[in-house]
C-alpha cells in the first residue's frame, strides 16, 4: 500500500498545514458525472464542505491542500461504528510520529455527488490534535485521485472533472503530489521547496533556519506563538528584499513570516492562494495557477488582445525613481514612493496606488486619471529600462529603472 503524508499543524492562533501522517491512499475513486461542483464556505481561511459517510449525515469537512488522506474525529468514527486495523502516526515534519491515530475504513465518502470508495483514513481526538476544531473531519487532494481539481475562491466552489492539463501551456507548473501539494520556486534566483497549503491562513511563511541566507529589510519581530502536534513554534514578521518566482508569477518584496520548528519548505497559505484560480491535474501532477483577472479574460471570447496577461505584467514590475510598479493578480499598478519630507504633518502619508490600463505597445492609461499616460522604454535586448509619466504640463517625466 502506498504511504502518503497528511499535513496539519495546529497553532493556538493559526492553523498551518505541515504535519505528517502515514496512511494509505483510497483504493478506488469513482466518479460517474463528467464534472461536479462542490460549494464551500470559508471558516476564516479554511474551506468547509459538506459530506456524507456511508450515506449518513451531512458532516462538516475541511478541504486542505496541505493534507493527504482523510482524518475523522474519533467521536464521529465511533458514532458511525467505523472499523479498521492498527494505528498510524501523525505529527509535523520535524516529528512525524508525534501522535498515534486509529486506522479506519470508509466504504463510501460522498461530497455533493462525488463518490470516493474505500477510503482508508484515521480517527483522532480533534480537541487534542486539531485544537478543538468544531468540524467533523479533514481531507485532502487524494480523495480526488484521477481527476482535475479546480479551486475557485471567488465563486466559493471546487470543480472536479476528468481530463488533463496541457503540458505545453506556459502557465503549467510541475508539482509533486506524493505527499502534499509540493513544487519548486526561486527565492532571489535560488531554488527553494514550496508547499501550497490552503489550511494555512498566512501569505508566505519561511523556515527561520533560512534567515542567514535571506535579504530582509528589517530585523524580524516576534508575531505569535503556538503549538503543533509535536511542540511549540514561534512566528516572526519580516519583509523580504527581493523576489520569489513560481512559474510565471513574481512576488516582489513580500511581507513574510518566519517560523521556528525545523520545517522543510516555504509555506504559501490562504492569503496567497485566494488570488489565483488553481487547477491541479492529479494524474500528471501538473498545476495551472492563473490570477483571476487573467483567468476571466482567457474565458472571454471578446477579450481585447492588448490586455495584460501575467507574463507582460511581471516584466514591468520594479522601482523607477520615486515610483514603484507592482504586478498584482495580473494587473499593473504604480505608486509614488513617499520621501521623508512628505512625512511632515499635513502631508499625505501614503500615496494612492494607481491602476494602469493597456493603451498600446508598452503604453498605459491611468484608471483614476483618464488623461494620464505612462509608457515604458526598452533597451536593444527588450528589457524595460525606463518609465515615462506624462505630467499635467504635457511633459514626459523620465525615470530610470533601479530594481
């Protein structure tokens, strides 16, 4: 039987999914319909869906990309008289054998019409392991083995269908589903392991052990303390200097958390994932992540070909003199950098963020000021080296790119 990892760290303040459990995959996953939509509600950051076990109940489950397998509360398992043999270990990556959980078999697990048969799961005391969760269970992507799984946060639904992602699609990222949803990215050009974890509430969390190699804009500040299945952890706030790359997505100078506890990878949680339409190819282990703005345009037959897509958006992001340009969810924004002089009483403390609308080749209108214009200048190699802004006097203010 193939062993998988169930990820689920529970903190006093937050829930970070990165603990492990050795359990088996479901022996058989069957789906008769071509596509099923599973509505979910958010409990803070957690995706909550309703499901049945052996045709009984309307139980509350957390769907977590940081989990592999099914975990039930022991009280529900006892009430349904679910049987199994032996025990499995659950914990966190630095202590995978922290807690012994009872093995159970689930003949039929049904989620809004999707049927997963013969799930081998575990039962635990939720009050002890999941810090008093009021939900009945947790399950991960392995329940949808053999399918395409799309997570649509704006419309609050999972879409389960047959098919595969095109490996030649420029937005495709290779992933590893042997444990949890894992992939590789780059942090300031250095390759790093990443976990996509819908059970975590944060934006980006890095192991504090990486701190000596990080470029930070300030010393980390203690943010919170919590408990996992295998011990206490601390979280520190900081701002990264540089960029993180995941496929075509580039995140510049992000606010991050640093976490103690010896965890093995960067953790990207709800605050990051909610900005993207995620489709996971469970067969070929591929991921397509598209900013919602781009995903909407891709499905709109009347789209204007001049509109930004993420590849174009990211190449403009950077600092130009006293202006910072950012790419957010496939859209481009410009914001003036406030100087110390502008921090004096009576002056505006934060400059507005202005959305840029495509208006030709490397030229943009300003959404808030229709008469405003911005254009970018390339060098002979096609790299963006300068930003020009049309001022109210009709003159072009030129700023060289500095980062």
